[in-house]
C-alpha cells in the first residue's frame, strides 16, 4: 500500500501540474466531465478497454462517486482492435469489421463515449500515421452520427521498459498519442493522455517496483488498472476516489464484473458463426436466445443499483493526497 500511496501522490501531482496530462478540450480550460442522470457511458477500444470490464475498477469508482444518478455502462473493448475495426471482422473483410463496430456502438445509444485506440496501430511506426489519422477521423464521423453529448479520446498506455518497450516503441507511442490529441483538438473532443499517466509505472527497473503490469509488459495488471482508474477519475471527471468500505467495494466490483460478462455474451457470443454466420443453418434457431441476455443485464444493473452507497460519499483527502496538496 505504501508504494500505491507514493505512486498515486506523485502521479496526481503531475496530472494537475502538466497540461499535457490533463483531460483537455480544445481550449485547455474545459471543466471536468460531469455525468448526468440517465447517461449511457460506452467504452470502446482495444485490449486496454476490454480488460477494464474484467477488472471493473473505473466503473465501480464512478458508480460510487455518483450514487444518486442512474448511469449505465457498456464495454465494447476488443483485444487487438484498431480504428478500422479489423479485429471484429470474423470471417469477413476489414470493412465488415468496421461496420460491425459502428453497429455495436449504435445499438448502445451512447450519451458519453470513451474511446481508446492507437496501441496496435503504433506498431506500424511513423509510416502508418497518415492512415491512422484518416481511419480515426472516419471512425469519429460514424460515432458522432450517434449523437453522444461527449466523446473522450484516450491515448495508448506506456509499455513496461524491462520487457516490452524499446526506444523505437516509445517514440512510436508518443507519435500516435500526439496524433490522437491533435484529432481531439480539431474535432472538439476531450483527450486523456494515459501514456503520460502510465509512463512512471512502466519504469520497473527498481528492485522493489510494484507489479503494475502483466508479465508480458504490454497490459496493466489488476493493480495497475486500479491505479489508472483513480487517475482517470481525477483527470477526466475531477473526482477523488470515494471513501468506501473495502468489502463493500469488492462486492460492488464483483457485481459489475458479472454484469459485464452478461453483456459480453449479449453482443459478442462465442458461437456467433453458428448463430448468425455462415453456419447458422446448423444452430441459427438458437439466435433468439442471445436477446434474452438483455433481461439478465437489466437484472444485474438493478442489483448494482441496490449495492451503491445509500448516501453521497464524503470525499476526504487521503494521507498521500494531503502531502500533494500541502505543497
């Protein structure tokens, strides 16, 4: 816990001190994004987003932070995905994957979109930047057509230095992060530089460094995701992590995980080829069952609503927060 406190204190101080780390709108003076009652927050992107549904930290924190509001969350993350929707193509073409991506977002009727792409595209290096920019703008054209009141673009995370990142990798991630920030500014969307937020975590050269990353160094561990969730909570929403009983937090987080799993099977059934694809002549009669997950998801959300804090949480400064703000 001491490492978590020190790291969080240093990172929060940096987040509020450096404009490049804040969740900025084009004028750099945008107020925090405030969730409204009835919002449908949709998270879209690659493995960073998909793993968030497994850990549930950001959704749990936001649920506890605004317990008086009814907020629904949908996670449409897909490991290996790009702004072109390539990972969603199945047995079809990349264009089919893009159409699937757009349809999946449209079905959620988002009011707030949090989009996290760029990690997979960055392997193409500087030569791939023009195509990436073109693809991201095309994706945003489609997403904006759904009418969300807010779109947030997130950069990729840093890669752990000892196992995954080279100097070229770091440079490419920086280039793609700059491109995403520029796109956000040009289109009037918010931007969160999670590359900057996670870069201190990626330096694990110290012998006593916490395990912020999964073993391969490309993705955050559960501990790293928990820390990033708190940082995003502050940088984007202007909120501190609500004070809650650890046991209550875990019960709620588990309920959110269960809900996310149900929704995962709703929009992404593992036997999709047999239900909707070229083999649907074998089991297509079972396709109607997929829609029944909607009722299960609704029941899970009702349980989550009951598990929320009954009263507005008191946002008190943690010990390491006091050290930061007393500077």
